[in-house]
C-alpha cells in the first residue's frame, strides 16, 4: 500500500507542477514525436523490460499513459 501511495502521489505532484501552455514551456505536448527513432526504440524497449520485471510500476505507468492520452484527446477536441 505504501508503494502504491508513493506512485500515486508522485504522479499527482508531477501533474500539479507540470509545464502547461504558455511562455516557458520546455516540452510541449507531443514533443516525443520529434525524437529520432534510434533513441525512441531502445527507450521504449527499456521501458517495457522494466515494466515486465517490476509489474506494479509497469501497470501504474501504463495507467498514467492512458489517462494522459485521454486528457490530451479531450483538450484537443475542446480547445
């Protein structure tokens, strides 16, 4: 329960202090699309390996990515 709490609070803290629209945003939404595939593929494989060997971290990361993608789609359609 402690590990789950730390994960959730960590994501919550990032979400509250994340860069938003406006001046000074270092990484705009979708910035990963500009990363060269030679960097992106090994990073994705490493992430999958860590998620496989640490399933709680992998599940929470997958849930975070799904929620972030849904919020991005929602902001794209409304804004």
